[in-house]
């Protein structure tokens, strides 16, 4: 190979190595975001359940029985 072809090949290999590194970093970020998303889903579900329970308790507390049921 001549020098020009060798230099171009070296540049391509360098660019490829850089891109592979970036893909690995992005994959790590995506994995972490997936974990965070799952934790957040669980937290939202927990809070929704707690709010529904509080709402039911509030409704029960405000729903007094008529005098003839007591």
C-alpha cells in the first residue's frame, strides 16, 4: 500500500475505534436510564396506591351514617 492509502486506513481505524467507544458509553447511559425509569415507575405506583388509600379513607371518614343506622 502506498502512504496515502495507509494514512486513510489509519484515519478510518481511528474513527471506528472512537465510534465504538462512544457506542459503549451511550449503551451504559441507556442501561442506567432504564434502571432509573424502572425505579421511578415503582415509586409512582407506590405513591398512586398510597394516594388512593388516603382518598378512600377520607371518603369513609366523611361519609357519616344517617341517624337511623346508628
